[in-house]
């Protein structure tokens, strides 16, 4: 599923795993911001819908995307763990921009990726997150230097946190080939729906 990420993003995540959330947030702003604006404009041009209606549409759409992605990458178990987490983080980042746009927030505003990081509990407030994205203040962590295995472990931990999975138990079923198909599909959808509800509360008031 990593081929769905923007070109070069996967390499940046592997090289700088502890700042994977920031890399994803910045790439998401470039890709998902314009897409969210176009989607809202198209929907409002076709239907008489409220911001809440659009947010629910976005929730359902991204929950379905997360479920399908999880089932597809669950076949490989541990081998596809990192691609699954990266793809899920990408889908969930897209969700944030679409919900923001649904409620009338400019999805291309530079504060949107900062809010994404706050909604994922990586920073306490948007200004601090924005400073980190701009290379100022305190980032989540400094660039990681270590073996490939160590970098992959660090990347798995950061991506797991970003997609709402806390602790080793949340990843246990995802490393068993075959069985992970069901686990990934169910938990990816659940966690994405949970994030959607948080976004709706944040942007919808």
C-alpha cells in the first residue's frame, strides 16, 4: 500500500522515523488540502447539504477506505505491518482535511496539518505543532540514527501512535498472516471512526 503515498514520503519515513507524523502531516497538506476543497465544492454544487452532512459522508467514506486497506495489507502479517500503518495514517490524515473542509475551514490553511497532529495527541496545541512543522520549537523527536531494524521499530511505534493504537497489545493481532486480515479491517475502521468523531467535535463545535 506504500505506493499510494506521495513519491518520496516512504523514504522520508524510513530515514526519519521519529518524525514520521510531521512528514505525513506536511505531505497530507499538499495532497489532501486541495482534494478536500474540490470535494466540498463538488458536493455543495450537486446537493443541498450542511457541514454536518458532509462530515458524516467523509466519516463513512474514510472508515470504508480504512477497512479495505486493513484487509488488503493484513495478508502479510508482520511483513506488511509498516505499510499498513503508513497507509492507515495517510487515510486518517485525509479524513481530517475533509472534515475540516466540510465545516467551512480552508483545508489548504497552514494550520490544518498542525491541527492534525493535535488531534492525534502529538502536540498540546496547534501553534506549537505549527512551529514544529516550520522547523521551530520542540519537535516530537530528533532524527533517529540506528540500524534498519531499530529504525523500523521506531517507525512502527510512531505510526501506531499516530493512528490511535496505544501499546504493544494493539498491534498483536496485526502480525499474524491471514488472521491480521480481520483484525486490521475491524480495528482500522473502528479507529478511523473514532478519529472522525473527534474531528467532528473539533471542527463542528
